[in-house]
C-alpha cells in the first residue's frame, strides 16, 4: 500500500499566501534543513532513471 505525505502551511504564513499571494522562495537546501527525518520526503529533487548506453 502506498503511503501519503502531507505538508501543511504554518498558520503564520496563511494570510500572506491566501490574501496577498506571497510565496517564500528559497533554494532546496534551505527547506531540506527544516524538515524532520520522520516526515521529510527524502526523494525530493532526486533523479530516478536509467542512464543511456
């Protein structure tokens, strides 16, 4: 069975997003450092596939 991952927006940022359309843009390393290991998505921004021969 597949597991789901839900990410929630902290309430302090809701007004900025919903009413003003403001979004925090930072690089991936910044957000990865904030995530907890138990709920983080360890495969975010990873490339899966085969190399061509």
